[in-house]
C-alpha cells in the first residue's frame, strides 16, 4: 500500500519538474526585457525630482548649445504648446472632461494682453496677469451653465464656445480690429528691460512652463488633487463621500482656462501680431492631440508630447513630400497600440509604492 501511494506522487512531481524545465527557456527570454523596463520605471519613480532637474538643466542650456533663431523658435513653440497641454491635461486628463475650447482661452488671453498693451500702454507683468484673469473669468462663465452636462454633449458645448469666441474676435472691429488683427504689440519687458533676442524670449516661456507645471503638480499632490481623481474615477461615489463635484469641476475648469490665458498673453507679446485665425478650432485639436499623444493625466507626457509633435515635423523637413504622411502614420500607430498616450499608462507614485512594498517583503522574507 505504501508503494502504491508513492508512485502517483513521484509521477506528479516528475511531471511538474518536466514542465518547469520546458518553460524555463521561455521565462529566461522574457525576464531580461521585463526586468529592464521595470527597473527603468522604478528608477524614474525613485529619482523623479533629480530627473526633472536634469531635464530642466538641459532646457536651460539649449539656447547656449543651439544659439540659432531657427532652433530657438522651435524651442519656443515646444514650450508654448507644452504649457497649453499641461493646462488642458488638468481638465481633460486629471478631471476627465473633454474640452475643445482651449484655443478660445488662448485667444482671450492674447487679445486681452494685446489691447491693454497697445491702447493703454500696460507693461508685460500687468498684461500677463490680466490675460490669465480674463481667460479664467470666461472659463468660470462657461463652466457655470455647461459643466452639469456630461460626455460628448459637453465637448460640443465647448466647441461651440470656441467658435463663438473666434467670431467675436473676427467681427468686433472697434475692439479687435477683426480680420486685420492687432499689430505693433510691444515685446516682453520686465522692469524696463526689453527682451528682444530669441534666447531671452525662450527663457520667458520656459519660466512660464515651469510655473504652470509646479502649480498643476501642487494641485494634484494636495487634497484637491485627490478629490479630482475621485471625481474622474466615479462621480457618484465621490459625491456620496461628500465631495462637491460641481464646485471642483468649476474650479479646475477656470484654473485650466487661466493657464491657457497666460500662454496667450506671452503669445501676443512674442508674435507682436495676432488675428482670429491663430485661435481656430484646428488649434484646439492640435493642443488636444499633444495631450492625448503624450499621455492623459501625465505632466511629463504633456511635455514629451509637445516635444514630439512640434519638433518631429521640423526634423522631417528634408522629407517635405512625405512629412505629413509620416506624421499621421505615427499618430495612428500610437492610438492603436498605446491609446493612453506615451506616458499615460504609468503612475510613478504607484510604481514607487509598489517598489517600496516589494523591498519590504524581500527584507521580511530574508
């Protein structure tokens, strides 16, 4: 009886051993790649501040290394759209509300700065703050009646507001000069120091981008950010927990619009000329494309998306006949294989917590 009971056990153990031997080569092939990406993400999560400072240092050194107007103009465009994408990500990525009116807030900030500087002689700090305040005010006025709507209906409302804003800019001749636009907008100046060179303008938009990134990061790392994430995941559950869903939506929508107004004020002083064509629906789609491509609910994704979509067409300029085809092909491939964007699928905070938990488990086992 003892011998009969041992045979099935031996056979089962031998079978498990055989299966382990068969599967071993497959696992050995998969482990290095998986370990590499896991370790890379964990390193990024653990040293996020140091890596951010390293990229900031590269951005600061960029005008010194590439001191040509062509490269600096590309750098300014990348920084400008990164600022717009981070501000849009606050409402679209973190809050989960699709907005197609970001170009309208960009235009409101730009026209506010242009009118104040050309007609009242206001300097850049005043026009800068006024553009943000005016865009934030219009965001508040738009959000009051529309943020109770959900889904694609809200997106259509924001689209309509964008077109209304553009038509007002196009037809209010006494204020905006209509299709003629506003010219002669003064350059950026701080305390009497006029910033004329491309490098100086680059550093101004870099400072604006850093301020917006720090503000959004501070919001999302606070109690307000946790409420925003709860609303995005489940509005009903968030409201049941006592969160003022409509109030948070209205606040975030206004802040996002104000940040777009900051970028608009800089755009007006940078270009020295604005007209309604610069703030069309196509502009809103481009900002949204940068946000989705880089990664929803990812600040780093917004910056990387702007760097990719704004710099890639310039790098492909030598393929002028096929540039748009390659550009569109890259977008389609990304949306098929990575629908959350390049960095939208990775939560560095969770990755860091998992790494710390895994280490604590290994220590307890040892």
